[in-house]
């Protein structure tokens, strides 16, 4: 009799276990079906996969199943919560040094950038030479370039992570761009000049960098700025990629009477825009308050300039926050991002003459210059 009772209890436990597992699986399956598809991941700042097209061709080719797997992964319920649990387990339970190539040092997050892509450097140098040969030869333009180190410059090697040789990186690129005058700003920068959760530098920390660039180009800049603070916390790109509960940061931006009087024109929308678009503070990336983020072509006119000099900046996103500071020293500043505008068509909008021309790029972008057009 006792044996029969134990057997019945065991069977009951097995039935309950199977039912619970079945209910969980069925519940998630039903949730997946009922749940509306999300278009973007706010934390990862990327579009999510949508339900793939279903027809005979996509079924036979295997395209449907491949894209369906991506779709189910992207649209799984409580996906962000599960990503956080996984990241916490990786860092704290299994004591792994990085997760999705994101690692931390002294509360600063960075993503591994390794090794040096020599082909990418050569391609970037060739692109810059093409621009100089096509538009600047025969003009009185003064041509400069400067490199912005990514945070791995300060974090990777000292933390035991693989790191590119930055001295070799700079020397290699300088040799390939001997037609431009190099301005070294790396010596002015420290890790604290960057956001903890983002790739970018902090505008309030790079006034000295702007002054050095301007001085090298024979221009003077004011250094009296008012520091303003966003009323919302800033979460950088690594916040979403790391999937950890990292505290937000404070984002500052600098203003002055000169900057307030500048006139900023966006060629994409053919309209004027603010130097600092504070509405972007509530979007996916608050860093986009600086010149409205990714823009192909912008001009800044400074009606209070004490000089007639003009500046053209070829830049990536690091240029968004330093360009306003440099614009204070010029009558007109043209800001170009050749990731979004073809290098072959620049003379449709820009009259190249006797400007100062600055190529200002981060080591990250130069090591991935396939984005240049």
C-alpha cells in the first residue's frame, strides 16, 4: 500500500511538472503570437526583424526559415529582461571579462576594436586624397587632419584586453596622408573626457582640443562658455549593448553669445535648425542634440566673426560636438559627413577656395571606413 501511495505521488509530481512546463511553453507561444511586433529596439538602437515574406520561393530557398529564426529571436517577449539576466550571469556569475565584446574599467564601458584593418586605413587615405585632388588642388586651401582616439586607447591594454597599436596606427595613416598637416590632439585627452556609457567625448571637456586645433590652423577661439545641463539622464550606446542596469549620466552642452547668434543650415531638409536640438534629448540618442546628429551637410554662419576665414570640416559623429566650438572662430563653417553624401558630388553645394580644411575622424571610423561614399 505504501509503495502504491509513493508511486501515485511520484506520478502526480511528474504530471504537475509536465503540465507546468507545457503551460509555460504554450504561454510563451501564445504570447509570441498575440504580441505586436516591435519596429526598433530602444536599448540597442537598431531596427528589429519583421515577419518574413511567406511564399513558395522563400520556402524552397530556405530564406523564410532563416529570416523567421531572426524574427523570433528579435521579437521574443521580455527580450530585454532576458538579455539583462544573461549579461549579469556572464559578468558576475561566470566572471567573464566581457559580454558581446563590451567590457568595463573603472565604470567606463567600451567595445573591443581589434585588430588594425590596414585595408580600411588605406581606403580612407585614398578617399581623402581623392577629395583633395578633385576639389582642393589649385586652390589656396590649407589642409589639416587629426585623429580622435577611441576609449580603448586608454582602457584596453592596461586592462589586459587585445588592443591595436595606436602609435603604429597614427604613423601608418600619417604616412599615407602626407599631403595633409597632422595636428596631434591625443596628448590632450584622458578617459574622463569621454562618456562612461558611450563612444563619444564630452563637449565640456574638449575646449582645450578645440583651442589647439584652431591655433594650429591660425585661428583664435573664445573660451568663455556657459555650461548647460540636460534635464534628463543620458544613456550611451554601450548601455543598451551591455544590457546591464548602468546608471545614467549627465550631459552638458556649451553656449555663448557668439554661438547663440550663429545661423545653422541643414542641406538635407533645406531649412535652418538650432545648434543644439534639445528635442533629441528625449529620443534614442541624446548625443544627437549636437547639430541634430547624423547630417550629411551643414553650414554654420557666424555673424559676429572677427575674421573672413572659412572652415570646412570632414567629420564623423565626434565632430558634432566640437564643430560648434570651432565655428566660433570662423565667418562660415561647412560640416561634411561623407558617410551620408557622395564625395563625387561635393562641388554641387560647396565652393572650394581658400578655406581651412580639417579632416577630423575617430580611430573607430577609420578602422571601418567602408561606410565612406
